[in-house]
């Protein structure tokens, strides 16, 4: 009797897991199928049918060339790299100062960084746009970069938390050797922050790579398109050619899939740590 | 060069030099917009002309009396309810996958992966999914539910359920991976002790897992709630806010950038900001009291 009960529980467990995996995969799989179909084949076959020819890359080349995806990749990589490097350096600097020194205004400064997380940036865009406009940065790559640096303060938290676990005695022994505070920061603290930096790179990298709102609002020019805005442009002209749109979708998914498969462990840890504020 | 200075002077220099840029960025791009937004919300500014007039609470009155602006709050409810379902599903899979399961890594990866995708890609994937004779309709026909297919994105009565579903698909993996991380950090000895006492899987969930990850569930719930109120990507990309799927943020963006009513849009953003902050503060108070 006991054995039977255990059996049903296990069946239920695996059935729900399979259902979950099915629900997560099917929407992507059908897009993958459609991306290899010809226009005629797409029109006559059901979405669940496999394509006749798995080597039909015509839609991919059409999407890649006409959608100017290479430009999108270039702009996305530029913005991701500059924002992440900037956020890491800036975040580490302010976290170092707030964690290692006790000075007047420290509490106030810490409060200011804490409170800022409460402001959902999507609500303030109306006014932020005017500020970016004031600096004549609308329609430049620096608009999103500055916003990613200034409004998403998650890096500061992750670093502050991590610094708590790096003992002061390291700083002190370096000071006995006559190292300056800058040397301590650059040679001791920053290298020790490496695991936290990995977390920041992953959490921020995914957010920036996937962001649609900021580039859409601040960089309307064709030659500044990032991956998400490039893909968004497919909507109008290819409305009747879903097989091309599907190829476009797959082009944006494949790089992230490869990164995910190779860095799985770091990605899981990154999100698990990055979320515990 | 710095080595020649005393640590006292160095300290001053480094505090100043290291906080200047971060603080300047924080104030310019996080606080100044909030301040300006309050100011604009009492004006009739169109966003580009040199001058504007102060109109008092006129904009706020419009939001709360004109049904065009007020009804969009109702749409948030769908995403709000959706976020509860999302938490439940995430909690279920996190609990199941924290036990001994075959192909654990495969299931973990598959359930989490959608969260890593681009918002536009997800929007398009679900446009394709919900199309007439698209994936969902075909799936339903193949299991004999063909009679129940709907205009998933055409019928105003169900469009928001479809969109909230797409949103759940997108964000579930995030909650799932965080819950899984929290559950895995519970010591093995606790389970063993419970097993000796004859606790089954449900008892374990109810008395061990749930209490130890309670605060992280609450934290995620609050994130999900403010996310629901500020839903934008999915409905904007998929429907542009048509067929009754307009959300508060879409309405704000179109009011500001399409109709050039920056004053009114600012007032809407202020209302949204207040709601999010109140919900967050209530939640923080709630968590503190329990500790």
C-alpha cells in the first residue's frame, strides 16, 4: 500500500515536471521549426509540423541582412561592455568608501543609495528624458549607458555585502607596508571582489541585453539600433512573413543560449545572490 | 605619489574622489527626475515649448475622474493575480527540484531559460503562440479541445489573461531559481531529523521549507507586485495597448511622447510611484514586525 502511494506521488512529480518543461519549450520550439520553413510551407503546414528541410537558412540570411542584425549585435555589445565595466568600477569605488570609512554624511549617502532602489525607473522616464535631452544625449549610445550607470544601483549593494566579508586586517597589514588607500583598493579589494563582480556582470548583462524600453525611447536612429529594437522593427514590414520574423527571434536567442549553456553554474549563483538585498 | 601623503589626507582625497561620480550620477538620473516629475505634474507643459503654466491639481483631477485614465488600473489586476500564480508555480517547482529527481539539471535549465530571453523575442514568440490557427489553437485541436479556441489577443474579455500568461512564462524562472537557491541552503540534517520523526514531503514543505524561505518569498512577492503595476514590455510589444490591454505605463508613455501632455503624464507617473512606494513600505514594515 505504502509503495503504491509513493508511486503515484512520483508519477505526479514527473508529470508536472514534464508539463512544465513542455510549456517552457513548446513556444520556442515552434518558432525554431517555423524559421526553417519556406513561405509556402509555412502557409500550408501546422505550427507543430517539423520543417521539410532543416538546412533552409534563407530566412536567417534574410533576417540577418535586411534586419541589419550585425549592427544590432555591435551596438548591444558596445553598450553592455561599457555599462558593465563602468558599473563595476563605480560600484566598487562607492562601496569601498561606504564600507571602509566612517565619515560625516556616510549614513545620508547610504540612505540615498538604498532609497533609490525603491524608485521604479519606468515611472520616471517622463522626466528623465528631459534631463538626457538637456545634455544633448538623446539619440546617442551614451543615453542608455548613463542611465544603466546611474539608476540601476544593484552593483553597489552586491559589492557592499561582499565587502563585509573581506576582513579589515588585510587593509591594515597593507598599510603597515606603506600602501596607499588607492593601492589597497586597486591591488587588494578589487581582486578579492572577483566573485561579486561575476554576479554583477551576469545580473546587469542580462538586464541590459534584454532591455527594450531604454533603447527604444532614447535611440530612435536606425544606425543606433540594438538587438531588441532591431527585432522590434520586423513587426511592420514582415507582418505576413512569420517565417522571417521567427528566424529573427532565433538569431537573438542563440547567443544567449550558448552563453547560458557554458556559464550555467555562474548564472544560477549570480541570480541567487543578486536578489538577496 | 599618494604614498607620500599622510593617511589622514589620503582618506579625505579618496572619500571625495571615489564618491563624486557615483553620487553625481545617482542624483542626476535617480533623484532629479523624481523632483522634476513632481514639478511638471502641476503644469500644463507639452514637453518642448519654452514656457508653461502652473495648473494646480488639475492633472490629478483628470486622472481620477476621466475613465480613460482610470480604467487602465483595472488591467494591472490581471498581472497582479498572474504574479500570485507565478509565485505558486515557482515555489512548486523549486520544492520538487530540491528533492531527488532524475534529470534535475535539465528541468532546472529549461524552467529558468525563458527569463534570459529578450522582451521583444518573448513578445513575438507569444504573438506567434496566440495567433488564430497558431500554436495554442493547434495544440488544443490535437487534444480535442478545438471547440474552445478563442481570439486570444482579439477578444477584450480574455486578452489580458493571455498577456498575463505570457508574462508568467517570462518571469517564473527568475522566482524559481531564487527559491531553489534558498531551499538548497537549508541544512540536510534538518530534513533527516524530520524524516526520523516520520514527516512526509508535505510536512517537510509546510514546516521546514516554507518557514525558512518566507522572507524571500515575501521579497519576491513585492517585486512581482510592483512589476505587475508597471507592466509595459509584453503588452506594448504584443498589442500596443489595443483591445483593452492598455496598461498604466503604456498610457503614461503615449500621453507624454505621443500626445505631448507631459504635465499630465508626470502626474500619472507620480501616482504610480506613490502606489509602488506604499506597497513596498507596507511590505517592509510587515517583514520587520514578523522578525
